[in-house]
C-alpha cells in the first residue's frame, strides 16, 4: 500500500481492540494475560469434549457462530440457526463479559446472511452483521445504513496484500465512519491499518509459536512479523513444555502490544490509498 499523506498532518488518537481466538490448549496462558477473546459457537458444541458455556475468567468475550469455518470445509458439523439463537438467549443474561456476538453468516450468500440477521433480531438479539469480501455491495450498504458495528469476513480468501489494500481503500472511501471488525485478518493487515484503523480485529497468530516453531518479533520499522526459529529451538519447543509456554506467552504479549502500537501508526489518508 502507498498512503498519500500531508507533511504536517497531526496524528489522531484512535483505538483498535484485539481479540485472541480462543484455544483450550492455550487457555491458561490467555487467561493469565487477561486478554479479550473470541470464541466459536460451533466449537463450543463440538461432538467431543462438549462444553456448553463460554470460558470464564476473561474480561471481554466476542462470540462467532463458527458457520464460516464449517462452510469452508474446516469442520464436519452444521450450525443450526434456531439452536444458535436459543444458546445466545440462555447465555447472555449470565455472561456480561460477552460484549458482542456475530450473525450466522453464510459464505458468499448475502441474501441468506441477511435473512439470518433478521431472524436473530426477531428473537430479541442484536448480532453484529457480517459482510463477506466479494459479496454484492448492496448488502454492505444496507448494514452501513442501519448498523454502527459491522464485521468484514472472507479476508483470508483474498489473493494477496494488494487485494487487501484494494478492499481497505474501497471500504474507506465508500463506507466511512463505522465501527468495523475484521475477521481473521492476521498480521497482513498491519500496514493497511496505518491508513484505515478498524475498531477491532481477531488474531490466532500466537498459536504459530508452538505449532510451527515461529517467533513473533518487531522489525526495524516496529512492525510485528513472524520469524522461523532455528532447528535446535524448534526441537526444544517439542521437548520442553515450559520453554514452549514461555515462547507462546511472549507472542501473546507481542500481539497485546499492538493495541498500543498500531493506533500510533494511524494517519488518515489524503485521497486514495493505492
């Protein structure tokens, strides 16, 4: 992305919330750091290790239906709209830490997603609507006209960072002044955030530390990136649980730091971002 900026432009104080994708495996570390988490309804109702409640001990929780992941072939279950509605209505009165919950979105089907949104609202709920990149823009325009907080999905399917820049540029130009949550954007969005700062994002990137032997570090430009650990440290990660936890904890803390650092990079663009 190339951002067109005025020379003496003042920085505006902004905020960007980061939700960590919940993992039972890493739950003690996430709770220790008191991070905000996003949990999947579909995973709450997995066939194995059934747990009907959201995890306790976190200051703020966002709920995702999990429908997108299942529709993209990463799961073997189906999410039923009425069951999701009932679960939310039973959950919310006892969990004030659940601040937001998503619509049951249907992959690249704006009409079906909007129908689900309206059904959940008819059940007394206030889900965050989700628009998928590549879906007809009339659905995004409807959400823009009627909601303050909108989730943008399908980002993981974009071809490259240039496609992400094009989406961000278009969104900023056509639908400004809304709170946006970017679902599954990862570290690829950090540069774009200097011009278009979403209200919130979610990260699962901290998990690459233990799974793949990667470390999250800040480079010379103070941007967070992944680096591959040497083979001997990868082996130590497998053999030494305490070492692995320490590395994962460092990654969690590095991502937490983004909440402080990314808003400082923010500079509203003058004209197009491209």
